[in-house]
C-alpha cells in the first residue's frame, strides 16, 4: 500500500473544510522511525492556521493545497530506518513533528530523536493530548521563565491545553499558582493544583497583584500584563493576537516600556512569544 488516509483541507476556513483524503505513505529514511498513528490532538495554533488567520506567518510551510493537520501523535513503531537501534516494530511511542503538520494521518515518518516511549499507564488516546501542550508548558516554565519554588505564577488561559498543564507543573515546581480562566472550570483547576482561580471576564490586569512569572496563552493586552511583573519578573507568551498579529509581535519584541521598568532586562528577553511547536 503506497497511499494512506489523512486529514486535509483545500482552503482556509472553519472545521467543515476538513476532509479525509489520501497522501503518499512515508517511508523511514536513515535515522527515522515510521509510526502507525493511533491518535493525534488538535492544538490551538492549528485552528488559527487552518482558518487562515496567520497565513502571512506560515505561508512558507506546506505551500499550496491540500494542507495536512496534526503536530503531535501516539502510536506504534511500524518500521525503522537504517542506523536506528532505539526502537523496534511494535513499540508504543509518542512524539512531535518538528515544525510541520501531518500527524493526523495513518502513518508518520519522524526522526527518532523526536520520539519517546509512550507511558504504559496512560491510554494512547489520552496520551495524544500531551506532547505539544506538555512540552510547551515545560519549556515555558522551566527553561524560559526558570520558575522557582515560592514564586508567584499567573497562568492566563489556564483551562486550555497548555494552561492546564502549566497549572500542574507550577504546583509541582513549588510556586503559588493563580489561574485566570472561565469560572466554570474553577473546581477542575483547583483539582489540578491552582491556589486561586480568577474569572477572566471580571478580573482586569489592574485588579491583579505582582507576579514573578506570567505565562500568557491568550496573546492580547501584553503591556497590561507585563506591568503586573515584579522587579525580577519574567513573562512568557506562547500566543499572539491573531486579529493584530504584527502589532502584537512588534510589541513583544520591543524593549520594555518605562511603565514596566521595574522588571529586569533579563526578564525582557522572556517577554517574546514562544511557539516551540508551531511550524512558522
């Protein structure tokens, strides 16, 4: 069989533009693993790409139509390329496609370094929700913000994929976690470890105290939330305003304004959007 089924779309638009099409079945090149996909997830960034809201930023990736979907996946090893000794056919794995889409298909061929053994205690369907969201949250809090025990963490968009993982990680890292989200998720976020859950609809930035770390998964009102940082505060934004993308990106990359001068210059480098799994 030289073809496989895949989720595709021939034009930008709502979910209805998606259809089940066919693509050439990949093969495992040297250093790669061919994975029979069991499940994939839908991440927030993909919705914006499919809708065409960020086409000026992603137009160089997967030029033309049809375009594929899917960044992360779980499955079983179907075959290995030359020089791959870490995996064998039948192994349960999970992973990410580096800076490209295409995981919503029957098979993916990926560098062996992009894979890891799937957890034996988690169903492969449930596990598929974690690779992109989980690695984004870990990178944002541990590697970018350097969150420390005892610090105050604000997670904006806490009920989303990345946000819900960040709430749990923040608690594990010993931080005081404030979740900004819809109040209907209050109980769930408290169960995940949030010390406080605030209603994003009625809580303005001016209502908030100072935080050592702000993780922004929403992408709007950057100046107002940067102003809520402590003197040594760090802000990591993993999204941007899709209605005003260039204004949003320009602000996030600019030097800190005088109104936010209480934060250190090292914090300013953390105030740039970070999309480790967005193929842009």
